C-alpha cells in the first residue's frame, strides 16, 4: 500500500509540474534583440515552436532551446562571432550578438597562386577576404570595408580547404606580432603593402618595392637588428631591393 501511495504521489507531482510548465507565466512570449536586425527574432520563435516528447513546451523559460537558437544564428551569419542569450524575466529573453572586427585583408596562399615576388610587390591580386582577430575569414573584401590594417596578407589556411569563408588562417596566434612588426617598418619611410607568410618565413613588401624577410616569431630580434644597421641603408627612397634578417645578429642588404 505504501509503495502504491508513493507512486501515486510521484505521478501527481509530475503531473502538477508538467501542468505548471504549460502556464503562460513561465513561457517565453517576448524576444528582444539588443544590437542586431529585429528579424533575428524569427530564429528564436522558430526554435521554440512545438514541444519535447509532447509533454514539455519548447518555449518554457526553463527548457527553451538556447543552444539551437545560437547555432542557427551563427550558421547563417559569417560576420557574427558570438551570440549571448539572456532571460530578462520568466516570459522574455534578450539576444545580443558580437560582430567580428575586420583586422586586415587575406588575399590567398602564395603556394597555391604560384605568384612571383614581383607580383606581390606590385599588389596585383585583387580577390581578397577579411578576417578577425582569431584569424577566421568571414567575408569577401569590398572597397567600403574598413580594416584595422591596410596591407594585404598572403598566408596558408588550416587544412586543405579551397573555400576561404569560415576557414582559419595558419599562424593566426602569431599574427599580432607579425602585424606590429609590419607597422613598425613604416617608421623607416615606406609603408608595408603586403605581408607574405611562407613556411616559417615572413616577407614584408614595402610600397617602394623593397622586401624585408625574417623568421616568424622573431619579430623583436629582427627589428632590433634592423634599427642597429639603419645607417647602412635607406628604406625611404626605394634604393634597396631586399633586406634579409633571417640570421641572428646579421643584416644582409641587396641594393637595386
């Protein structure tokens, strides 16, 4: 009798709980979009239609499909890096998106394009994409796109993918130091127009046609060596063909 009574009590409690979940006071009826297109509301409302196993409503404030909403938005928009979904009451949620910031232009992998050094110095390739601080390529470059860095990047991608969108640039974690070095070179009189990463080497092509080469990850050593020898060359007038900084403590200069 005790077991039967216990089972009945459990069923009553479960039934009461399910009944409670169907009450309007604990079901999401309002979706707020904080900093994006109001049409994003449809991702939430579509995901919350129906129920789980015919018992629990999908728009329940306790069981609404947060991960599905986030995944659907991220899958539809390459330029969104993260989606935050917060409850602001028992009947409402807020959706906030973080957009990717375009760091620079990625214009391909030189090993696939078979480009000559002279081609890169002339900045011939025009089909480019933009990528964020994590090295994720998220959009084709347009003339109206404002990037933090004005030079172009040529570098390989992770894997063997031929589709750049959503791919990640190899050496992404080293790009901040690479770009700092490229910006520092402008203090010598000519800005960098393209940065080329091939294997473990980096070529910086200046606007005046000079190329500066060093080993990736050794930016500080390369810059120190360059500064120590700056009275031996002029990077502002285009008289230098290339400078090789790949060897510790050595600066090799070839003039035009």
